[in-house]
C-alpha cells in the first residue's frame, strides 16, 4: 500500500501564509496527476488545485490568486503555497496522486486560520 506523506499544516492568523508538502515514491510522483483537496467540518471534500501530467494547472475559484500548487521532481514532493489565508480556508487538507487510474492519498493535515 502506497502512502503519501503530508506536512506543513498548522494555526495561522487571517492574512498569513502556510506551505503544505506532500512526498511520494518517485515512480508514482513522476507519472501521476496531482491534486490538493480540503474538507471543512460538516462539509464535503472540495477540490482545491490540480496539476495534470502535462503540467496544466487549475484552481478552485475560492483560492485563485492566493494559492499556488507546484511540484519538485528532484524531491518527489508536491507543494501548496497558501497566501492571504482566510478563516474560511480552515479545513483538513489532503494531497492526492492518481497513477494509472489508482488514487493515492495523504493522511491529511489540519489548517486553521484564526480571525
């Protein structure tokens, strides 16, 4: 069973920044589509950002201009840089990588933004 390892969550004040990381085995990282999701209490899991295998990037409207998804092939690590954080960004954030039709997930990391 493959597990993605997340890090970087925490508590930050409104307007602050955090960077989430998601590490994966090299064989999966280089050949997968990559995404970040989040789930707030009592809400459905929401797609935040994606990178296709070709490098095409998309963001949810709620985070455009504030969040940046990226990947480092040398480190087999994906990142989510989150700036200008708002209380409504509070959620558990999950990374996902889809490798030839199989989705692998990180364990989730809590992001809490105080007002």
